[in-house]
């Protein structure tokens, strides 16, 4: 029993660490969208503000990037889902010995780096454009066209995997029965196979749109004059970001959570309806008066959806009436006072060091001067003595009598008196 409790505690501890690692950055970024500093940060907390959402919606580059991402996303969804469905149907109809090779070829774009796909797409369609003799402004050189083509080359493989998983549960006898009853292949596909594939098609479309919306490696070579949101965000991060990016991330997170909860609530609602039909009596089924469960009864996803919707309404309502100007002014005044205090402290430290230096200089000047030695105690004969520069040594030498004897090795040739004696002679 103790081992079982320890295992449960360990499991809950692991889940807590896992979700903290997974959702922690999103929570931190969402909080920075409501903090007043100009750089995204969670601490220190200054003032609650909603101005970064306004800055986001007034940024034309971000809005233009979102619009381009939506256009590219829808184009990628149409092309990728179509190619993925065709590839999935081909995989079920091809000769069994070739299925492994065909599957490898279809999945290969997933393993190729996005940079290679982007460059190859740009080079290939540029060559096609030149071969057709079209100008630089043709649709083959259009950024939207190139981005959709480049992204669809690998997103179609993801769509095919999703559709193949659904198609493997399809009974081919249904299509054969429709053909036996006189339906054409197009009618059998539209009325029998397509309704069965609708859930998988919807899942593949959502996957394709999300993969297109967040793609950067391929798009960076193909966007041309239509930069997507990821391109704009990368450029903003390069030159400095603001909490407006955090506001955008918070909106994306809320929309994702809202869509996930709505889908989960719908699925649970269908389960509850199916359970109610199963437990209904024959009279209730014949009369059509089946006790349907409420939208919130036994449906935690619906409850969470309502809570998120109410919280969103409260936040939007608060943002329309709340003004953080007074709080921001107080924070700025506090920062100004702290800055002045730091400056004064630095000045006091500088004055203290200067005073200590002056006291040290005065102390050195007050010490008695030591007598300088008159003898030639150094090896340089008092050449570097202070009195040597003032001429005291020269005066002392002039006061002495010059030797009359020929003590030099040159016989007083350089004696000043020798010139006069030569003139007399």
C-alpha cells in the first residue's frame, strides 16, 4: 500500500514538473503583457496596464503580417489537404509491392530541412518563370504563391499521414456497393467516402493551418513582398521587442484554449446525447421526447469554456475603464527619486575620496625635509642632484682656483689662457 501511494505521489510530482516546463514560458509571457515596463519582464511588477494590446492593434506591420499569414494559411490548407487526400487514396490503390517505395517518397519532404525547401522552391519557380518568358512581376514570382507552394511541399505529407490513418478503417465494400447500385465513381466518392473522411479532413486542415502559421524556415526565402507574422516577429526581435509581442502571444494562447475547450465540450456533448438515446425507452424514441442532458451537466469542458468566456469579458470590460496613468506616474517619480539618490551617493563617495587624497598630500607636505648629502655618494657624481640644475655646482667650481700645473695629458692646450699667450707671442 505504501509503494502504491509513493507511486501515485511520484506520478503527480512528475506531471507537475512536466506541465510547469511545458506551460511555464507561456504563463510568464502572458503575464508580461499586463506589466507596464517597456521591456517584457515579469518582475519587478510595476503597474497593471492594457496599453500593450492597444499598441499591438496600432502596429500596421504586425497586422499586415497576420493578414498575410491567414492568406498563406488558407491557401496552404486547400493545396495540402487536396494533395494529402490524393496521396492517401493513391496509397490504398497502388500495387502492394510499390507501397513501401511510394510511402517513402511521399514522406521524404518531412525529413528535408525547411531552408532547403525554401531555396529550392525559389530557384525552381524562378527558372520556370524565365523559361516562360514572364516578367519579374508575374504570379510565379509572387510571394504569396511561392510561400504557399513552398509550405505545401512538406505540410501535404503531414496531411497524408492523418488521412491515411482514417482511411485504413474504411470498408471498401461500401464504395463497391454504391457502384453496384449504379453510382458513378464521382458519386461514390462524394456521397460515401467523403462523409466518412470529413473528421480526418478537418483535423488535417487544422494541422496544415497551424503548421503554415508558425513556419519560418521555408517562408524566409519565399515571402517576397508579403512578409508573414513570423517574419515580422523575427525582425522585431532583431531590433528590440516590446510587450506588444507578449500581448499577441496572450491572444493566441487564449484563442487556442478557447477552441480546444469548445471542441472538447462538443465531443462530450455528443457522448452524453448518445448515452441518453441509448438509455431512452421506446416511447421516448418514438415521440422524440428524450431527456437531453444540460450543456453544463457532467461536462467539465463546457464549464471551463464558460469560465474562460466570462474571464475574457471581464478583462475586456476592465480594459475599457481602467487607466494606469496615475500608477505609472508614481512609479516614474519613485524611479526618479531612486536615481537622484544614487547620483548623490556617487557624489558623496567621490568627494570623500577627493578629501582623503587632499589630506594625504597635506600630510606629506608637513613632514620635515631631510638634508641632502654633499658628498658624491652616488655613482654618477651628483649629476641628478636638485642643485645641479640651479647652477650651484658651477658657482662653487668657479670659486676654486684653477690648477697652474700641466696636469692633463694635452699640456694645457685647451686652457683659455693659451689663446691669449699665443697672440702675445
